[in-house]
């Protein structure tokens, strides 16, 4: 499987885990708590599995940036936590930073 596809799955695992954390109510609800642990375990396993093919700085930037934006979207859709203008601008800057790292930086070259 392509490294960036695995990285995308790692992001999904992290987003599922982080989103379930609120629903776990401080780990007092079993189902969401299991999702938190399983999601983070999958995310870190998948992230670790591609670090021999994608530089760690690039992989982590994509993983963290993608997770931040997706968690914010899910928080808005599921919990009604709508980001304000500054929040949207900040997330746009995160995405822009990840794009600059991938498209312009020599860091991505092995």
C-alpha cells in the first residue's frame, strides 16, 4: 500500500480517537473509551510503519495538521462547535504550512 495511503489511515485513526474522547466522558463510558484506545493504537502503529518511507518531520506535519482540521470539522458537525473566523484562518495556515513542506521544502527529499 502506498505510504501516503497508510498515512491517511493513520490520520483517520487519530481523528476517530480524538473525536471519541469527548464522548467517553472522561473514560467513564466503555464504548467510546475503547474507540479512543483502539484509534490511537492504530494511528501510532500506522504512522510508525511509514517512517522508513516518509521523513518523520513531513509525516508528522501531515498527520498532525490533517488531524487538527478533520477534528475541527467533526466537532462542528457532531458537537456544534463552530470555529470562528480566526480559527478558520488558523486552520488554513496549518494546511498551507503542510503544503509548503510537501511542495517546496527539500526536507521531503530522501
